[in-house]
């Protein structure tokens, strides 16, 4: 058991849905922004 951050939960949900958590989408002023921060990984214990 280990603590996880909300960002790791989000990255896990995206991966579970078949989306790359680090995929970039247009943000404000069309600057690319990843779905989840690049430093975050999906919780591998759930897969």
C-alpha cells in the first residue's frame, strides 16, 4: 500500500480508457498541454 496523488489517479483513468496520459491537447492560446503531467505515471498495481 502506498499513497498516490490525484494526478496519478487521473493518469490511471486515462490509461484505463485507452488514452495516452501524456497526449497533448490544445490549451489556452493553443499552447499544447498534456492530459496529465509528464512526471506522473499510471498506478501499475491496478493493471
